[in-house]
C-alpha cells in the first residue's frame, strides 16, 4: 500500500471536522489450546516471511495519524470447528487459493484433531475484542 497516496486522499475526503476510524479485531479462543493452535497455524502459513506490526504505532511514527479517542468492545462467541477453520482460510496466508489442496485438507484435519484433544465439547468458545481508534489523518510531509 502506498501510505503517502492513501493518507493524502483520506485527508482530502474528510470534512474539516471529520475523523478517520480504524477498526481492529482480535479473536481469542479458549487458552487451553492457544499455544498449540498458534504453532499449527504458523507452520501452515503461506506467508512464512510475515513480520507482525502494530498499525497504529506505524501510522503515528510516520506522522500520518493523530489519535483522538479509543474504545474497546468484548463479546463471547461459540463457533463450530468447521466455521473456525473457514475463518482462518479467509485470511491471506491460509487462503485456499494460495495453499495446495493437500495442505488445506491437512491443515483442517490437524486443527480438528487439536481442538478435540483439548475440548470435549464440539464448539469453540472464545472472546472477540473489537478496538476502534479515531482521529485525524495527516498528509505526509515532503522530505
């Protein structure tokens, strides 16, 4: 993404008193299997060189965003293992378009077996945390 181009357009699109809202979601399944789940997910990722970063820190460091407010919302959820696996496949690094058919099937089988080994119940229980930051975008400075 060309951050300079995007934020120039965002500034131009907003009214003088408008705000940019940035939404982030975290899904936390039951902690009994989180470590094993993260290992499995990492092993099957098609983005092995992915380096996580914090979007808000990055925007602030580049002087592209000034935060004016923040809210966090939590909600418990119950989800079937098949729906959970599909939610992972919806992510870029696990898209069926990027995984081989065999890898996608093995991934699903491994996640199912992992879930069964930690949970006698058929559904995944967890918490979704939605975070909303709002503030003013800035045009990038010309260096």
